[in-house]
């Protein structure tokens, strides 16, 4: 077995949430490192199961409507600009198992 990727998502309570979202984007979504990083994120800044959920701009409106109206989630949607700092700052390096080529991604939510 070989290492799949090395990744980081700095940002307090967002760190484990970001790690999960990045991993799901790559493993289940088949995304490359940069595309996985660029996907919109969600965050529970309080780090508790009852905390309000913040959704970055770019999450589909029908998904947000269902979460708010049908699931009754306490949430803020459309987080944009400098307020996106709550979603952390990610970097990923992945090695292609066939060619050995390293490819990477860095977060535009920070200084890249």
C-alpha cells in the first residue's frame, strides 16, 4: 500500500471538518487536489452538534432550501469574501500511483 495523499486544512474547529470534506471530494468524487480544494465548504464553527452551520457561496440553492425548510437546520448560507476564512485554508499533495507524478493544490481562500 502507498500513501494516497497528504492534506491539511488549518482553521480550528474547521480542521477535522475540512479534512473530511477534502477526502470525500477526492475519494468519492474523483476530484484532483485543486478541484477538491476549490469546492464550496460548510462549517460548524462552534464545533458542536447543535451549532449553527455556515455554508459557503456556491452550495446549490435546492440543497440549502431542503436543509433549512425540511430538516430545520440552524444555518447561514452564502458566506463569501473575507468571511470565507471560517472554512480554513487547505493544501493537498497527491502522488499518481501509476506514473509517480506529484500534483498539488493550494487554497485561494488564503494566500494560495
